C-alpha cells in the first residue's frame, strides 16, 4: 500500500488527515480503499451522496487519521 500512496503523491509515514486531502487525492485514496478492502463505494457511502456521514465513513476516517 505504501507504493500506492506514494504514487498518489502522499508520504506513507506522514499522512495528512483524511478530511484535509485535496479532492483529487481523496478520490484516489477512496479508490485505493475500495480495491484494498474489496468493497464498492456504496458499501460506505449512502446512495450517490458521497458527503453524507455514515457509520462506515466514520470508521474509515478514524482508521486513516490514527
């Protein structure tokens, strides 16, 4: 995963908080999450409202930030 993060332009040893990522990098990180976890976007996001809070988004944000 470190190589994937570097390809996005992120330093795996010094990651910014998820909510502070630039939109383009955030979308790439989300695709990486989906691929790595074997889930679809709608497994965490509600319908097509990607900004709406959901329990799974809360877990993912906490895992990334910690």
